[in-house]
C-alpha cells in the first residue's frame, strides 16, 4: 500500500455502510459491521477428516473466499480482511509452505481476476520482502488493476503478524523522526495508525475465527482493540454465505460501548 505521510488523513475511516438489499438477517436499525476480519482456520482438519493431505483443505478454503466476498454487499460489509498466511506459518513443513505460496500465485492469477469486474478492490498487508518475486509482482498487479474499485475492499494478509506490523511501523516512524519528517512530541495513537499496513482501512467491527479455536493468533492486534469477536466451530472450508449471514445477524445484537456507558 502507498505510504501516507504523518500529516495526511487515511481514507476509508469516514465511509458510510452500504444499505442492505435483503435486510433478512438483522432488525431495522440494527448495527452493521462495516469491516469484518476473518481468521480462516480449520483447513488442515477439514482435509484430514477426509483422509486427504492438508493442502487439499487449503484449496477447498481458497474456493470459499470468492463466495464470502460476493456475500459482502448484501450484508452491508464494505471491508473484508482475511488472514491467509501469518509470520508464524513459515514454521510449517516446506511442502505445506510452498504449496500455499503456489496456491496464492494461482489464486491471484485465476480466481481473483474475476473479482476485478465485480468491483472488488484488493489490497495486501504483511511484510512482502520475504515472499517470492513472482508472488510480489502478482500482488502489486492485482492491487493496481483494482485500485479504482470500491464496491468491496478485500484485504488479504500474507506474511502478516500484528507484532511484526507494529515493529515495522515503529521502525519507519523512527526513520522519519531521524530525518525531521516527524516531530516525536506530536506522536499519538493516530500517528502510529498511519504507519500501519492497514492505514487506509477502518478498524474491524467484527473478527470471526472459524474452527473452534478461541485465540487471535497475532491478527490485527492494534486494530481490533474494540472489535467484537465470533469464535465459531465451523471449519473454514464449510464457511458458507449462510454461516457468514448468521454471524452478521448475531453481531447486530451486540451492545458496543467502546469503554463508555449507554445513555
Ligand atoms: C489455517 O488453517 C489456514 C491457513 C494457515 C491458510 C489459509 C489459507 C486459505 C484459506 C487459502 C487461500 C486463501 C487465499 C486468499 C487464496 P490450518 O491449516 O491451521 O487448519 P488446522 O488448524 O485445521 O490445521
């Protein structure tokens, strides 16, 4: 994503939620989640329960992504951020890591191209230099060809870790202090936000994790300070648009106070 200087305002935070076409999942005036982030967990178990290799589950999981992106407009979701590969996932076997990288390359070339015509803007977050050059080039290209789109903002986290993101942001801030671009006395929460990979995105309203695990695994640590969480048992390859709509319906009944009290 392009760097925003410390004195610039990130886009996106002031965007209003699109109106819902169906309205079937929530009551009138119910809260909508403008930004939903998803930890797509359970691909390995889904495959193993079918006697298949873990990569079979990742391929099935990748197929779900398009369906979920397509469901967003009717559910009032303007921003969808998905966790595809963490800074810790390099610890997996060489076969699984290279299989995932090749899946990302193929997926960007084939599946995601279809989303371009559907008005989806694609962005990637995470530390790119460790990725292979071919994949980086495809990511850059997809960001570029979709940059005029605004129907749904899809952000894919690859080699992403919340702690790594904050460390990189602080390093960049320190450089700007050194060169006189940033006055350390002016640094506040908003300043750090503008150095994060997610600087053009609003904070997530809802973080969903599939597969029954109840942890956040280094995902959007700074940004999810006041997010609501849904930990659901469904494995990611079984996460249909209907399951997504159920999560959104439950979100509509959450009482969000952001540390305050209801008047
Ligand atoms: C976690 O399940 C999933 C991942 C580490 C990879 C997520 C990738 C995809 C859903 C596919 C590709 C996505 C795109 C955007 C092309 P796990 O392997 O940890 O499952 P387990 O907990 O059952 O072992």
